[in-house]
C-alpha cells in the first residue's frame, strides 16, 4: 500500500465521528486525544464557511444578471451627481473595468448554463446515467470537486 493511500485511510479514520481516541497520562486520568480535537475544529470551520460559500456563489450569479449593469449605471450617475470633480479619467477607467468584469461574468454564466443544459439533456437521454447528476450544479464547488474525485477513484 502506498504512503498516500495509507495516509488517506488514517485521515478518514480520524475524521469519523465514532473514532474517539482516549489517552491516558499513566495516573489513571484519561482525556480525549488530539485527533478528536482537530476533528471538532475542522467541523466548526466547515460550519462557519458554509454561509460564506453560499453568499459568494449567489454574488457570482447576481453579477451575471442584467440588473448588475443597472447597478453600475446607477452608481456612475450618483458619482456624477454628487462628486463630479472626481469623475476624471481614472474614474472612467474604474467604471470601464467594472463594466468589462460584469460583461465577462455574464458571458461565462451564459456559456456555463448552455453547457449544463446540454449535459442534462445527455444524462436524460442515456438510460444508465445517474439522474441525480442533473442537479449537481446546485451544489457548492467544493462538493462538486469531492464528487468528481470520488467518481475518479471508482474508475
């Protein structure tokens, strides 16, 4: 067995909730081992990161919405109305970069949605395909990566 495979199995064993290592200090006192505490810290971090991941995903989708361009125009109009003196070439460059970013995000989102629709159609047409994969695009990117790595290990 290779080093990395053995290390992965060791990490899986540590991560399982049923694995609680009790360590004695030689005087009859027992306490939970380091692997238990590391597992608890990791679970807490994951719990805190989930809302942030969802927020970032929603922001990416919102940036691809046509309303994002309206926000940009509204922002530029407010800038012009309230602080006309600072609306110089640097400001125009800033607004142009923001516009191009939204334009690229919109094009990427359109392309991704088109590809996803085509893949969904192929999965529906294939009899032996796992139909649960048609909803994988609703998952967070980290979950999709985990699913892909699990699928690769089965191959």
